[in-house]
């Protein structure tokens, strides 16, 4: 009798644990983003802005290099006060260049703000589509195979990237 109760308990425990198994899915964010035209356009805009701002910075760097070369050439003719004045001008110009770099490319800079404005809505849409698919299909976890370096192999059957794209209308 004890054996029968033990077997019944064991079968019930196995049945409950197998019904509570977690379902997993994968997406490939790079694959998804490459197939969204708005993302490609946003990247092109950001690249153009970046090149434009880098050109401004490069022009300023050339200007400070010219100032330094002129300072080097005139060094023997400069008196103490004039020498200090020129050095301070060069240092001030270099500081202004660094501030300009931070203004354009820093953590709170224009490039970051434009990325937030252009790319974040696309990423939010992808997140909402993944969330919706996960709820509909009962996925407990959805991993991004593009950023998950610890995934060595995953069956293509659990990749829902195309489903995400179709949910987004692509």
C-alpha cells in the first residue's frame, strides 16, 4: 500500500512539474533592426550629424594646431608676458574643443539626444511586439541572441524574430 501511495505521489509531482515547465524564445535584434527601414534612416541621419559635427571639431583642431605652430615659430621672439598670453590662448582653445566634443558626443550630448529621439521609439515598438507575442504564447523568457554571448547553440524553432517583424508590419 505504501508503494502505491508513493508511486501516485511521484506521478503527481512529475505531472505538476512538467506542466509548470518554462517556455523560452529567442530574437535576433540585429536581424530585426536591419529589416526596419525607419531604423536604417535614423542611423543614416545620425551618421550625417556625426560627420558634420566631427568636421567642425576637426576644423577647430586644425586651428589650434596652427596656433601652436605659430607659437613654436615665434617662441624665441616672445617676451615673458606675450609668451604666457599665447600659451593661455592655446590652452583655452583646446578646452573649448573638449567642451565642443562633450556637447556633441558626450553622455548628455546632441548625438545621444538624437539617438533617444530617433531610435528609442523603434526599440520601444519592438519591445511591445515581443511582450505581446510572449504573453500570447506563454513565453517566460525571451533572449536576444545578438547580445547574449553565452548562447552557444539554440534551435531555430524557438527564434521568433520573423514573428516580431510581422507583428510590427514588416
